[in-house]
C-alpha cells in the first residue's frame, strides 16, 4: 500500500486520482450524513465565507440604508425557529434584514401605513432580495439554514395544524422549495405543501438544486408579491372566527358589514345573531340565529355562554345600552367559560356611560365641555330655557325632548322616567364612531355630522375629518380607558368648542356609515382576532354623505 501511495504521489495523474477519490468519498459522506451533520457544516462554512466576501457590499448597503431610511438601516423581528426537542416549542429568534420602509409617523405619533412608508430604495432591495443578506448572520449563528422553510410570523404559531407545524422540525431557511416554486405569489396551502415536502425529502443534491433555482428567480424578480398584496396576504389558518351579535333587532347593516369583512379577508366563520324575538329582521341575514331570554332574566348570561361554547364563538358584540352593564359585569365569567372575547369595556367605565348624571360629572371632573346638567327636575326652580329633558339611563336619544317653557317641563317631568335636564346647546351635532383595540389603543376616530334623525337614530349623515373633534375625542377615549367600538355624541359650537352629550360603549346605529367610508371596525376586529397589530389611521373618505332607508323582509 505504501509503495502504491508513493507511486501515485510521485506523478501528477496519481495526485489527481487521490483528489478525485477524496472528493467522491466526501460527496458520499455528504449525501449519507447530510441531514444529521453536513447540512449545518455547509451552513456554517458557506455563510462565514459569504459574510467575508460580501462585507464591502454589506457596508455600502448599511450606509445607503441609514441615509434612505433616515436612521437605523436594519429591521429586526421575532420569528419562530426549529422546535426544541426538550421543550417541544419553537425557539424564537431575532430575524435581521435591511429595512425597506421608513419610520415616518402621523401627527399622533403612529406609523404611517406600509404602502406609504415603502420607499423606491426599499422596493429595489425587495426586488433584488438584497434586503435578505443580513440573514447570513442568522445562518452563521445557527438560527437559520441556507435552505429551509421561510420563517413566518410568531402570531401564526397557534394557527398551524399538526402537518403545517412539521415545517418547524428543521431550521428555517434563507430560501426554500416554496420560494423557488412561486415565493409570495402562491397560496398558503401550496406554500405549506412545498415546505412539508421539503422537510420529508431533505437531501444534499436537492438543496443544491434549490440554491441554483433561487439565483434564477432573483434575476427574474418573480414571485415577489401576491396579487393585490405588498408581499403575502395574512395567514388565517384553519381556525374559524365566529362572531355573535347580541340584541340584533334591526341591525341588518351591521350583520352584513361583518359578513362582508369576513369574505373580503378570506376568513372562515359564521356571523351569528341573537335576539329575544324571532321576528327580529337581522336574524334573517345571519348565518346562524338564536333566541335568548330577556336581558334581565337570570338565564340570559348562561344562555350566552352555552351558545358561545356550542358554536365556538370567538367574539361577542353587544348593540344596545340595556345589556352593557350586565355584559361588563359578567365579562370574565363569559370569557373563562366559553373562550369567547366580549367586546365590552371595564364595568366602571360602562356604568359611567350608562348613567347620564355620572357621565356629566365625569366630563366636568376631567375638563371636558358639556351642557349644564341638572340632576332630576325641580318644578319650583327658575330654569333658563330652552332645555332638554331625557331619561337618566336613556339610549339613542329615545325619550329626549326639547322643553321651551315651564308648562312643557311640567308635562314631560311626568312623562319621562327618572328625568334629568340639560342645557340646550347651539351648534352642529355630531356622532363620532371610535374604535380601539383590545388593549385600548386608538385605531380610528370618525366624526359624522347628524343631518337628519328619526327616533334618536341617524337618517342622514356626512363624514367629516374635523381636527377639533378628532383631537378632543382622542383625549376623551384615553381618559375613559375604553376598548372596542365606542359611539360619542357631541356638539361643535360656532367657536369650535366640543361639547359632549353622551357616550355609548357599543356600535351605534349609524356605525355602518363610517364602516363603508373606510373605517371598517368589523375588519379591524377580525384582524385583531387573528393576531394582527393595528395602528391609528385616518384612511376613510372625507365628505361621504349617507342616507338610510327601511326595507321589508319576510321573517316567517
């Protein structure tokens, strides 16, 4: 053997044979032990070499990024990595990329929408995949691999089924089988299909093929985004998001708004409606309908819980004032026993809103203008007319009347239950549709001028981006600590002072006007349920005018 080696090493062709044998042995070992050893070995070596070779380019992109993005050129975000065998959970790591969007914010300090922050420089980085280069550091650190399923958002984790979660049994990759077969332009089902296929068939030559195909895709700039999306639409998983609208009554517009938002987002789930009367027209339009006891009955809350459990309801939406305090006080019980989230603020805030005397007191104590309010009616007192008389716990201006003199006051004092008196304010009357996320962050504030009303509900309205109202209402919402949909009633005086009348912590009857104008609270709720983070925006149509009408529908 020694003589053979000496002879081989003495001639150039002999050395070539030895090298060829070594390469063949190395390839055989790479193929045989690729998954258990060589895949990580090549990740470490190749990412290290790439960092060294591309260092000048990386430094140039850091400088250009800092200039174009006016600050930090890097974007970092938590992403799930390979499942830890001991804990059985995905290890979360910080993905690092070059930033493609600026940090611009609106006047309230909230980031502008993505499409407004994405720069021409950022689009170029995405088109050439140069924004992905810093992920070489993630690969070198062992958090990622050169080839593997792309690391997705952490909030997707609860949405995966058992088969989809298999993608996390290997390290996530800089590129992968899904990326070379359509990237962001394919459906989620196809993407997960390719990812799971890759996990089952990891091989040395398979990874080489994917890397070569990736180079071709980068030069062709194909599959960068899904049609109609900046990159890829949000993953909703196989989870169903069923919504239950309580006291549905005539809320046909609201039921249809939830259905439209669900279908537009491609979400699975039913829009359910409940009412104590089987003649409620909104029941006709719901996917599922339920008859429940009166709100004051002892069986009301247990019935709501049963409906939520049996139908896997994700969100309970109240619509009338008389149920708000009951739901607020029983919110914890409903959520713990059914798993559904109840769209209601804290009991203390709700109780203040449902008692007009407490509401007026809150306004005064926190520095908000409101009409002078008298607790009860004293017929021996000399009032300055005109006044408004209304029920202490009234709703939708029902039972509210304008009083011009003492004689009228005497009549309505007997007619209105538990009356209070309020100063008659001169100015334009507005309804302000507000939406806050589940943590109380303000998302939308939409003032609507009340052009005409009937029975306390708006008939005609005009959406108006009024800064005086918007800024003051934001301050009001923060003081109260609301969540969800809030309806604020106010006047804007001639000297641009906002005077508040009442607050209803629920969807108002005219809320579909603001929803149609672009401040879609129904869509926002679905997005929150599936784990998205929302930012404040004023992306609604200023000046949109609406006129409501009645329509007959056969219910029996």
